[in-house]
């Protein structure tokens, strides 16, 4: 989905619609899909990697983010 020429609004709308179409999803699946969406949009927009990392970390509990960051 990260392709030159698509703006972040378009990518956000498409990925949000795909996520919202899923009938049988649990909270973890939805969180994972939203993390993926934010990563794609951040990469597409050329976001600063440190800021993108903070945004992605905010989707999971602090303890898990600290564990992931220390690996």
C-alpha cells in the first residue's frame, strides 16, 4: 500500500474501510491492523522515525512497548 502518488488521506480511508468491514474481529486483531495502518501512513508521509515509533508504541500497554524497545 505504500506507493508513490497516493496521499495519506486516501491510504487512511482505504485501510480504515478494510478494517471496518471485518465482521469477526477481536480487540487484538483490530489493534494490530490499526498499528499496521499507522505504520503505512507514517512511512507514506515520510514521518520522522522517532515520532512514528512513539505513535506505534502508543497502541500497546507501556510495559509491552518497553519490552519491545529493549529487544
